[in-house]
C-alpha cells in the first residue's frame, strides 16, 4: 500500500502515487532511514527518495524523473556510497531481495537489492555458490556491474564474466531484457561500466558447484610486515590459480566488534582461499608460516557460505574513504615504497586497511563476451581504506590515501577499480578505471541510453558530445 501522507497532495509528485513502496521527502518519518547506507561518509540529501519494491516501481520513478528532468541515484546497501546525493531522486532498492536458484541450470536470478549473503544462503543447500567478494554484505548488483572482483577471482574470473542477462530500466523508463545477443551494447556497458546506462533490477548469473574451501588468515605482528610481505610476493609467483590470497596491513581499533587478541593491534596478515585439496593447500602455505613468527592462524576448512571469516571485513556501518590502484608487479622497490608509507615505520598512518590482492589466473583471461573491465593486465590490486571519525582524522585519511596512491603509481598499470575508486573527481580522474578506448565507448553508450545525464551521481561518465 502507498503511504498516506502529504506527498501525494503535491502536484509534481502525483505520478509517483503508483509506486507501491514509500515516497518520502526531507522531514518525513522514515526519510533518514531510507537514505542511509553502509558507508556513512556520504550524507545524502535528495529531494525525494522512493523505496522500490519491484521493477515496476523503478520504471515509474524513472519515467517521472525523465519527464521532470530530475537527476537520479540508486542505492541498495550503500557500501559504495562515497559520493553524496545532493537534491534529485534517490531510488532505494533494499526491499528487492528475492533470489531464485535453478539447480538444474546452475543459475541464480538475483533482484536489485539482494546482498551477497542472500545468494550464498539460497545456493548453499544445492551445493552451489556465486562469485561473492571478500565480504557478503554488499549488494550483488552494484558489485557486479562494477566488474565484481571475487574472493575466488584467480580461480574463476570476475563476477561479471558469469552474468547471463540483465533486466534494466533505462532513464526513459523502459524496462529492457539484455544479454550477449539482445541489445549487446547495453549488455557490454553493464559489465564493468557501473551504473551509467540504467538501473539494473535483476540479473541472472551462473553458479559454481562449490560448497567447501580452505580459508582464513595468517597473522604476524606489524613489526614483521616486511618479512611476511616479501615472502608473500615471492610465493605468489609460484602458486596455482586455485590459490587466492591477499596481504594486508591492519590497524585495528580497540572496539568490542574485533575479537581478541587482534583488537587494538597493528597486524600483517595473509588471507587465503584455496579451492583444491585441503592437504595440498596446507602444504602450499608452509613458506608463509615460516617467513615470520605467526601470532594468530585462522586457516581451516569451512563452508563457502562462511567466507566472511576469511577477511573479517567490518559488518557495521561506518564512515570510510577508500582508494585503489592496479599494480604491474610487486618488486623490492615497490615493497619498500609501500612500507615507507604505511608500514611499521609510519606509526601515525591513519589507514585502517592497506591490502594487496593477488590477481592473475582466471582474472587475466580475456572475457568470452566482450566487457568494459580494464584490469586483466594487472598482477596485483592495491586498496586502502580509512575511517573518517572526526574532522582531523578525515583530513589525515585523505592525505594518506593521496600520498600512498602517488607513491605507488610508478608501479601501477595506470588504472583503478571503479567499485573501490573512492570519491570521483574531475573527468580525468573519473576515466581512470578504463582505457581511453573503453572510456570513449562508455561515453557513447551513455549518450545513447542517458543523453540527458540523469544518472549523474556517483562514479558516472558524461555523455559523448
């Protein structure tokens, strides 16, 4: 039932009375809850927010926005909310969490607001799994249309490699079904091009016959960071694609959500996920365990659905700033440069997490169906995250991310990852996730499907001239 408050007495919002979910303006009960996402760093202040319940609600909202020239943003969980929505219309898809599993075809049909954990729990009874990231909390749609860098990426590739089709509402309010054969340019732009051409209301993706893995973390105190990082960099050049891993420096706050003995400490960690025989995986880990004194070792056989235990990403909302960079290599000079910026000799570093993911393997394979991902030439992926608790801390985090990025750029491919790029700046900065050729093609697709640039919030690109 639509809400029965003053909104529908407002002439310019009358068309939205067809929407089944709430339609709210600033000051209305529920407005604050409706606009707040996981990343609290971006304070949204839209003129109108709707809580969509299905694709029809999204299409109605988009038709209204198109008719009134109102800019539009979309949010499911708000993990990527690094850009404030100022004015305009915000479409919240968090109510659209339906997941349908077809165990015969090994596919999942996933609605716009479903989180990774929704898919994990729906697929697990069938012995199947989706290519979720290192945390099950983010929304599947936003993660996937940005490319989707999975926990098991080296083994199976990017999440978008496994998408069969999308249901998407373009800014004119039209609902499209698109795949590699039907409207292939729209399908291309949604696979790595983020939310530039429409709002995805559903996708169909392949599932994997996977239920168990070997996963967890090997932790050393931060003063052993150089020994563990050097050993890990050498080790990554020898391991098979079934071994997925990441090195991280963690400056953990002294809060109850973090278990002892990790709480309040500075740690160097290698997180691993191995899909082969567990005994083979344990043997492969021997050089890492011998590289430095191991303080905590959480590696164990586990259900794939329990993957949150591997990287131990925060589960509660927080204000965060992130940045990323793809690396060509991790040479001794690169290691020294990184540690000079964020290692044990930088005790005032304000970054909560600095992580390097091992790329390669299936992540380096050309896509079977052309997409907009420009990361297949990377060997490693560097991500930094800082928590913005107060103004001085926020300024320190901003400086630290900029300085780290500048220092590591000589070792990079020149590209960032759109999902973890952080707050986008000018057009040159917004273009960095893509090669010049892909960026130009994405702008052309934008001019085809969103010539008025209604979808202008977040990491979007301008239409071609």
